[in-house]
C-alpha cells in the first residue's frame, strides 16, 4: 500500500534540505543534457531515480528516523522524483 504521507514528506525533504536538493539538481542537469542530445530514455531515467530515492530515504532516515519504506511507496517516490527532476530545468533551476 502506498504511503502518500511519507512520499509528501520525502519530497519536501528534497526541496528543503540543501544536500538533497543539490543532488536532485545534478540529476536534472544530466537528464537535461541527455534530453537536448535526444538520447534520454524515460525507462532508464526512472531506473536511475532508484539511486536518488535511496539517497533521499537514507538522508531523511539519518536525520529524522524513518521505518521501512515498502516497494510500492518507493516506486511512486521514484516517479515523483523523475517528474520533479524533469521539471527543474524547465523552470530554469539548472
């Protein structure tokens, strides 16, 4: 079962915690370069978000404590992160 509260909290963490935000921007710049070259693959992009999702969960857990995040919640988190990463350069953040 997807835990939307955890997803919302982790997305706020990415936006408001500087190291997590800078990591997200690094992914955004990379994906932006690939998009401009025409070699961006959304399936691989989503797979890459596994790394960012794990880093986000770990940094949040280290600072605030967080129980186990189930697979369904992590999959939805990856989708939200990918959407945020792709929108970051469109908004002029990178």
